[in-house]
C-alpha cells in the first residue's frame, strides 16, 4: 500500500501548482501510470478520497491514464508493446530489449478554477 | 483552466536518489538494494556476504525495518558499521531516509554499502534509493511460483539469489519452472542458488558482487586492490 505515499506526492504537487495560480479549487488531476509499476487503481482512488479533503483538491476527479509497457529491440530496433512477461522482439525474437515506456508515474496536468471564473467553472 | 505539470509524482524521491547516487559515485561506493519477503534470509545473506568479502572491501550496512534494531545489532556484532532505519509502519525505504542514514556513516571509508530494504515484494520496487543494483532474494520455501505473483521485482532485479537451497529436497520447488519464469521476466538476470547460513553458493554470488564493486571503483578512478 504505497499508494498513500504516491497520492500525497500527487496532492503536494497539484496543490502547490494550484496555489501558485491563485486557484480556488482543483477540478481534475490527470496522472499517467505505467503498467509495469506496482500501482493499483483502486488503492489510488481510495487514498485520494482519504487524503484530498481539506485541500484545494477536495472533490476533484483523479483521472488515471495507464501506459502500456513498450520496448525497443537492441538488435533490430523494432519497437513493440508488451505486458510484464516475455519482453521478446516480435521481429527477430531477441530478448535484449530496452524499456521505452511502462514505468511512468507522472502528473500530467490539473484543471483548476480561478477566482474570476469560479462560476463559469461550476456551470460548465 | 488546465495547467500542464508533466512532472514525476515521486519527484522528491527521485531528486534525493540522484543526489545519493552522485555522492556514492564520487566516492566509488557500490550500493546494493537488497529486496525480499520477510524471512527469506536478507540478514543471513548480508552476514554471509560480509564473511566472504570483508578482507577485500570495506563494507557498511543500512537496515530498513518497520520497527526494532535487532538486524543492525546483528551486523554490528560482526564489527561492520550498520545504521538502522525504522520506517514506523511504511512498507518501503525512500531516498531521503537513505540520505540521513548515509550522513551518519564515513562514506569515504566504504567500498560496498548494502541496503536491506523492508521485507516486501511490492512497494520497494517503485522507489529509487540511489543504488546501483537491486538484488532480489527468493527462498525455496516460498515456492517457485512467486515470480508469477510478484513479477515486477523479478523484472527489475539485476541478480536473483535463490536462498535456503539446501531445503530443496523437503519442498515441492520446481527449479526449472522457476528459472524459466524468471527468464521470461528478465532474460539476462543471473540466478545464484545459495544456502546463506550453510555457506553454500556464497562464493559465486560474492564474485558477481566483487566484479560490480571493482567496476564502480574503476569508474571513480580508485585503484583496485
């Protein structure tokens, strides 16, 4: 259950950014999570519900985009998607491949309300 | 209004990890992050490794546990500097904890720093501590099917120790299947059968480690012995 730590990282960065923009609230937080990390969506949402109240992100939606594993073959340069097992080049059947994507743990963007657009934000 | 952040969630951890690694590299210290389930034999493996390598290298240990300092005491009894980190319930170590622990060690007097992570096969794998290699210990009684259940840790390890190898006759452990699954997760990772408390297989593992220590020293331009 390290999702608590992950979510507190998400909240810190989002709230800092929102505060810098003088936001009144955060509507949405978008994150990217690689399939090859040990992050469980349910645990993320649970931690978010537990930790966000009382912050600018209270009531915000946490949108999790999953990034599939993707590697590049060191021999022939083919790039291909894969799961956790059998990271094997589909062209030359080589196992020596470099991971290109799949370990992301990244905050992509936040959607915030600014003081003068609060009403517009709420009705949109 | 949409604001782009595009920054790592574990930004803070990654920053400290990079600082740790720079410090280790500057002093030519090779740092090992040792991962395993509780009871797989992390501390026994560390003691066995110390016994084989202590005449060649200066070793220190950082012990990560949820509570208590029994592991650090065991290491210190063998005359090796050891720092205990208590995570107070947290399931993994983070890079700033390592930084504070390292501050209490004489980093310039160390060739090999072994970090014993909290006994857990899930959470520690996502946290960079600034180490040079993560190594995974699986003990035979845990079963050959562990890599199916905890694939990430096997995929990230740079070596796998198969500990309590001497108990193989009593357990229904299919070594061929184990090696095959590990290969499918991590095609090039070496597997070292070992019985740490019986001094079996320790020399082969220690040689692998010594080669890594030597290349780290060479990078830092420290003469080999």
